[in-house]
């Protein structure tokens, strides 16, 4: 029996993946759960395990191909084909003896005969493939179909380099770069007995309108994950009408609590405090914990917080499941675990899906504030700014006083299709109140 290995969906809104590297080849015997290939999506890089033990009989996607989800990557033969039974004994046929395909089995010993010269074997000539029939439908991926529709292209006029002549995304891009003209092979020059030496020709000038890279500039092509991050960000901006609102937060109570726990040997960053405050505010304003499905709003019961993490491959957003069930200390442990495993490339694909709200921070080398992009299909994201000490005016004993306080800006980005200004502003105001109150417990 043959088993199809397909491109999995490694995250919400992921529609395709890129084949980075094959770890096996046709004919290899593989065990169940053995890694077959490496793929890359805008969510994660991952290795695809074998669903069954068997032998690789067909590989349908090449390295570098962009493959839609559920498209077949390779096929595995899981059952050993039984050996064919030996043919019945054949009678001796003197007319065929000595020719190609002669029977080697005999019912009895042959009568000795004088050896005959074997006629020369005729070498079989390769049969040219039949010409393509007109009207045959070209099988293409959804990505190629979308590009053809956007640019008004006739797919049948584009030479395909994929499996069985299939038109790939790269073929379409090269076709567009050629101005919509088919590639025509230049005729081979006629050989000359003694070609005269020719002086070196000057480098041809680039065609008008072509972009020329100045000498010394470095051209770095997008990696698969960088390309997909870019596409995901553009899709989010195109899908959701973003609104951003800001709040200035006095982090004095948070700093005092952190210093107290630090004496007890417990180290806490600012991130778990912000996540904890956001969870408390979501309970009061659940519309921030929602998704858009068609023309409806689905308010999620569970609170799964996505935490943006920067890695050497790009930005990923692992999810803390049921974050509302965790204490402040529990959130801190989850964040430390996520950061360590992200750096070691041990985040699993399942940990990158299912988030209902996201929180992002500027890191150690941060800045005052920023405007985050919503992580689809969520409707809200909260971004922390850098904590900076500066003079502020507070009321003390019924009088105004100038004091030095650690201040931080928070920015809430929300989807205006679902969240109105009143709900967005009220949510952020509540987050600020919780942080400034300083009433925390581990």
C-alpha cells in the first residue's frame, strides 16, 4: 500500500510551505516518525516525519519549491511486494535458443548441436515522448492560480519546470520578468575551423528601466521564513483596519515588587506583569479576546496569550495556553521556557497556533514605544515600551510634587471591525490601573 505524505498546515492562516531540504531520496527505507524533509513557513521551520515505515518510491516536490498545504510531497510504499512465483518449466525450443529472451529452463537435456554465432543485438532507440495534446488542463497550485489571475496570464503559454511539466511559482515570476515572452533557445553557432581572435567587448549597458546595484552594495535575498513573515504582515494590514492607542504607565509599584522578590531569589522581568494585567483586563473586556469569522465575531472563552520572540531566523509568536489559569510566577516560568527553546530551535509547530491575544516587548535594546501589527486572526495586540526614569508630577499629601519614577508607554493595536474606540481605550486604561496599583502576588 502506498501512503501520501502531504504538506501540513503549521499554523493558522498558513496556506503553503517551502521545501528547504530533503533528508531522504527515492529508494531509501525509512522508519515511522523518521524525518523526511525540512520545510519553512512564516510561522516556523520544521521537519516532517514519516507517517509509516516503508520505502520512498516517489518524490514530487523539489528543494526550493513552494507547496500549498495538503499537496503531496512524496509517496511511501509500506508493504513489500511478494516475489513472483517461478514460471512453469518450458519446453526446449530450438528455434529460439541463442536469441535474446531465450528460455533457460528445459524439460530435458538438449541434443548437442554445433555452436552457432549469435546475431548482433539491436540497440533500442529511445522513443520520443508524444506531443502534448491541445486542450489538456494544466494542473497548478492555488498560489500560481492567484498570480495568473492578478497579472492576467495564460498559464498554457508559460513553460513549466515542475513535476510532469507543472508550472511553478518560480516559472510565473520568471515569465513576468521576461515581459510575458516565452524563453527561446538561441541557435547554436556554426563551428568554424579557425575563428579569428576578436577584441574583448565592452560590458553591455543594462536595458532602460532596469535596476542597477551600485558597486559595493550587498544584495541579500529573502529567506523562506523572512518572505513569509513579510507576506503575513502585509496580509494583516490589508485585512484589519488598525487603530493604535497609547497609555503612559507609572511602573513604580512593579519595580518595588520586583526588588522585594529579588531579595528572595526570584527574578522577574516586566513582561509577565504586563501579561498578567492584560489577562485581568480581558476578563472585563472580552471583545479583545476574539476573532473574525466571515461576518461574525467569535469571542473566545479560553485566553491563550501569544508572546512575540525574536530569533536568528526571524520573529515567531509561541502561545501560552490557558494563561488566565496561571499565576504571575507561573507566567514568568512559561516565558523563560519559551525564550530558551526558541533560541535552541525547539519550539513545536503546535505551540504557534491558537493564540487569542498577543503581547510584544522591545527587548533589552528597546525604544520608547511602537505601533504593532495585529497577529491574524486575532483582533488585539499590546506592545510594551522601554521603562525610563524621568521626573513626573504626583499628588502627595494633597499637594503636587515632582518625583523620579520609572515610566513606560503601552500601545494597544486593535481591529476596528470588531473593537470600537470606547472598548479599546477602556481596556488599555484598565491595564494601566492594574499595573500602577501594584497589588501583585506570586
